[in-house]
């Protein structure tokens, strides 16, 4: 239980505990950012008929001239078949009349009265979007666990669906604790600091599409902590900040035990963020983050966000690293894997400033975490380094 886990093992153990949430049916427009709980198959064929891809004339076979006998507009098709030597004026998106085999571009047509000739005759089939070229009824369009983006939202609607089945939004409670925390940042005494971690974590989680509530700040008192934990009884995931280390006043572990939670694992071999705690209370997952703000941010990025993504149905919930060039020398690391706060400049990344785990100003300036392996030698400017981009969440 007290072993120091590597990052990937700790993430794998955490994600294996992710709540399995039920699905719900919602209007397609309300599904943006959600993950499908079921496959979406086309309920109709798109396009449902041959359509013109351009403005011009739908031509019957032959080399012309053609006699204009009508018009096909988008939403108002020409209601008859074209005979030999006949054409219909047609607009983009309009149904191609029966008997037409191509569309003559407006700019390639010469018209005198109702007679049309072609200055450049297109080959058969040109400028026609054939029925079903996008998809046909019954086609699998979106697999379960696909995230609904604006384009996928449009695809589901075009496929004839007014509603889709998605995973229910996770209910997440965020709590910060510590005797030193002041709930009012404008009335903070010299021995206090404004409570900012819960607000920061909630702001990180909110864009994912979960329902977030905040609890606290809660003082370092076991009874107060136990009572506060009870407020999170309906949450699928509880994220705490502070009190997860080994000090005399770090009481999250005993408060969780008194509440009935069981510790799954504790402490991870990363810097910052070593005193990470993961516990369960029935189906609920509790993630105890360190209290230092940078440690809280880094562990929320590496653990809390992936946990919520997994609960939402994301099949690839972990953040993805990219390779960049070190814009300056980077210090060697010791026994723990380090995540340095960095600033991206083109294809390079440099340190954001102080790497102290309490330095919020450097964290606020950072848009990347530089991933430095444990026990690695100093990196030199120009070396390739592994980076997590914070702007991508």
C-alpha cells in the first residue's frame, strides 16, 4: 500500500476504477462534447436523390442544342423526366431530373431564348452528387464511445436522428481543505492563504462536460472532514485537495476511512505530486490531490481529467505528449519523474520560471509540462524533450 507507483501504473489503476455510468437519450444538439453510448447508424440515405453540385443546366444525353423546359431548384424539383434534346435550369443542391446525365456549368452555357448550347460540354456524370454517395440507410456512421463534435452533431442530424444515446454526465465534487485556507480572498489574514485549488480544479474539469460542485474549504479536523465528505455522497467522483500527505494535520486518509472509503493506492513517483491518494466508497472514486497549488494542478491534469474522461466514455482518456526542442538547458532529475512548467515558443519550450510547487505565477504563465524521466542527466538546449501541452487539456 505504501509503495511508490510509477505514473503509468498509477494511471492504469485509477482508470480501472472509473465509474461505469448509465446512458441517457438527449437531443442531438445537447450532445455536443458527450460520448455516444450506442452506435449511430444512418436512418436515411444522404443524398436521398441525385443532386446538382453546381448552378447550371441539367442536360439530357447528346451534344445539343437543348430546349429549356423547366427548372429544378433546391427544395422544389422539376416534376417530370427530360426527353431527348431537353434541359432544365438547375441550382446547387437541387434534384437532378430523370433523364439528365450531367450538369452544364452556368458559365459554360450560352442561352438564347429557351435554347441552350455548351461552350464546353462536361462528360456524363459530371457535377452530379449521386444518391447515397455520402452514406446509405443502415450504414454505421458513429461508433459507440465516439465524442460528439460539431461536425459529428451535424452528421447525426443529417442521418435522420433527433436524439442520441450518450453516457450520463459524471457528477464530480471538488473539495479543498486546510486550516490556512480563507474562503474570502479579499479578507485573508497574514496566517492564511486564499482558497484557490478547488476553484482551479473545477475550472479544469468544467470544460469536459461534467457537472461540478464545490465543497469547502474545510478545516483540518477529522469530524469536519468526515461531515464534508458526506456532502459528496451523490458524486460519482470526489476530488480533494490538501491533507493527503503524512503530516500530523494531513487527515484526509483517516477521514476517508471513518467515512467508509477504502484506499486503493497512495503515493506516486512524480514531482510535484507524490502524495496522491486514490480510494473508493462503493462505486464512488475519491482522488486525493496534494495541497500545494502546482502539485494539485499537475496531478489534476495527469489523473483527475483522465478519470473524468474515462467515466464519460472516452476510449483514450490520457493526455497525449508531443516532442519539442528544449529552448534552454534543463536540470538533471533525481529519483522521481519530474513535470516542469514550461512556455512554448514555436517548436521550442523553455522553463516558465520558478519550479517551486507553490509558485502560482509561474504556473499561470505556463502552457506546457516538460516530462523529464527520473534519474536523467541535464538536458541541453536543442535536445528533444517530451511535452504535454496544457492548452489542449
